[in-house]
C-alpha cells in the first residue's frame, strides 16, 4: 500500500511540474518597462526584429530566457549583428515585446 501511495504522489508531482515552470506573459502592469543585458542571437534588420537571450525582467514578469522582440523603430537594429552584447529597455503594451532603447556593449 505504501508503494502505491508513493507512486501516486510521484506521478502527481511530475504531472504538475511543467505547469509550475511555465512562464506567464501579461503579468506586467500597463506601461511597465524593464532594462536588462542581453545577447542578440539572430537579428532581422529588415523586419526590425531580434531573437535576444536576456536577463531577468522583473517589471515585465519574466525571468532570463531567449525570445523574440520587435524594435520600436526598425532603424534601431542598424549596426547590430548576431552575437552582439547589448543593454536594452523593453515594454509589453500587448502581446509583443517592444525594444524602446538599445545600446551595444563592449
């Protein structure tokens, strides 16, 4: 009987772990911004988008991860390339993450 109870507890714990680990977008208050360091993994200057590995963005309810961002102005992507280290500010007015400021780091 104890083995069955232990097995059931383990199954339930494993079954709920992915749900607990999921990131929840939209936890930021309206107009919230966050500034953090990041690394450009892939940039598309023509579209004004970049895949960025970034640090903690508590104000937007996000831990460190890699995700896609849009630049507020596609011209902001000029001079940036894959692998560049950056410091940037982003906001999430809807479902999109928008880079409002970006600075290439040495």
